[in-house]
């Protein structure tokens, strides 16, 4: 039986399909027509344990004749050693398949073996940037300062309760328990985001209770008394504040708006002729647009701001005029003027370190909003109207669903009463005498 040649195989035509070819040594081939080309499937038939079996050697031209002959020689070698070539081939295929599965599993494991830094990036892109108005900017600042430097490089699956506690302990050591509690809440949100996507099996923050971090939360109730409001009017001119910050103090007090709503406002949101200051939904905390009907007292502050105007767009522009000023800048100016005397020389702090200290204790710009609402209540304004003035979301679901009255007339009257009272309390040439919770002007 002659040896097969490449020339003979190349001469095959579609008419040869189905023919059998053979060569010395037991090599057998079946001619096939495959997509306009001729191929030959080679095999080797043998007997093992009284059974006739056939093993494939390869398909020409994908496998060359020398390769097919070598495959036949390998089969004979296995037979000579007492092994079944077909069984051995199946075992090899099975081992290779198992190896591929193991490699794929390891590759998948490596792909999901992300770090805390990786997780934060996904959380920010898929959740924070969509759900939060600031696209997660404030949360990124907190994480970049206090979380990621400590655990950012760690593999996500290696993070334990102790690592989370280390982050929180650093914050407690700095004396910022409220920030520690907030950071725990944010970390918990991030790890639950990971858990929902099967990045981790267990949330490392789940065993840490907020009450364990810096004690129980204390609801802040600070508001300025009428005596303190009068005192504040005396103190602010010599406190070294920016004039725009002075206006912000009186605007928050007289409009009950949030500091963020004020500093993010644009001149287009203000209509002095109509006496309206509009807070768009994008700026409000609850996502609801809000209109404040300005009292004469509040109008004067906006008019003063107009004389200090440094941007045609922003009422409170940043230094470049490209956006609004950071809302924390006003809070910092107020806070830096209520420091103990021994901190007076700290770098970056105002030399007027006690210029805004009031008898009732430390106060913040947000306390002014609470003060305005409290003053309205003392003047006889109903709680429903005050809630409307504050743009609060109705907590009672039934009322929220069925009662949509805006109480515009009542709101206008409430702000008018507040403005008139503030005019009295801040009169420059009057003598103020405390009578109960009110100041009597003489």
C-alpha cells in the first residue's frame, strides 16, 4: 500500500467525496467536500481488550500529513504500553477542559477582586452621580480625606469591621463625632451597594451601630433669642466679615432659606419688583421649587448685595466668577469668629476669633433658619404656614397626598411679620429691654 502524497490530496475533486483513502500503518482517510474545498478526515482503527475502536488523527489540510503520521505513531506507542488511546485522548480532553474552567474561574475571581478604591469609583459613577444633585462631590471629598487613605488600597473582600472602626476612630480622635457618624452611614451605603452586586458576601459595617460612634445623636435645637439677634446686629459690623456674608446672615434669618439655597442662587432667581426670591428644584434640599415672598427687611439685604455685585450670573460668585461660592465658606467665617481665645493665633483663622460669640452659645448659619421659623411662631404664625415657608415635605402621608394648598397669602403675611420684627430688633438708635421671650423697644 503506497504512501499518500500532498499532490494526490490536492488533486481531489468534489466527485471524490465519500471515497476512502489508506496508507501503510493502518492510517485511513475519508474524503469530504467542505465549503467548496476538499478535506480528508484521518483515523486509525485498532483492537483493545477484544474490542475494535477508532481514534481520530486529524483532518487534512488543517493537519499536515507528517502531523497525522505522528499522531498515528503516538497511538501505537500507547498501545504498546498497554493503554487504550481513545480513553487516554478522552482523559486528556477532560483534563484540558477542567484546566480551562479553573483558569476561567480564577480570571473571573481576579476581575471581581476589586479594591475599596475601585468600589468607590463604581459607586460614584453608578449611584452617587445619578442620585445626588452634587454628583457625589461632597461625599468624594469626605472619602478622599478620611476613608480611602486608610482602606482604599485594600482588597474589598479583605475589609473587616476593625478596618472600618480604624477610619471612624481617626475621626473621633479629631473631635468630629458627627462627621464620624455621617462617614459610617456613607460607608454602609457603599458596602451595601457592593453586596447588592455580589462583589462581597458580607457588609463589614453591619456590626457597627451608630450609637457606638461618639454617643447618641443629639437633635440640634439652637436658635437665637431676640436679645441675641439685637446683639448680633451690633457685633457684625466690627467682626471682620465680608459684606456679602453680613447680608447672608440677615437673609437666612429673614427668609428662612438654607445656606446652600442662598449661595447657589442666581440673579435671575430674584425679582425685587415683585418681591420674590425663587429657589429652583435643583437647589432645594427636597427637590421641590420654592418661592419666598420678600419682606422689606429682606429686600434691603438683596439691594445691598446688588451694590457689591461681582457677577452678572451668581449672587454669591466664587473668586473666578465661574460658579457660586462654596457654602462652607460662610459657615467657616461665622465659626472662626466664635473660637476660644487660645486658638486666636491658629493659621488661617480670623483675628476676630470671638467677635460673634453670643450668650446662648455657639451658633451656625443654619440656626438662623431655625431662629426665623421660631420667631414666626412667636408672632402667632400657624405651624402649617411655617412649614410651607420652610419648604418642608409634609410628613403625614395622607396630608401629602390630598392637601396641596400653597397658602401663598398666609406665607406672605408670615414673612412680612418676621421682617417687621427684625426691623425692630435691629434698630440702631433704640434701647432693647428683655420682657419674657421678647424684646421691648423703648
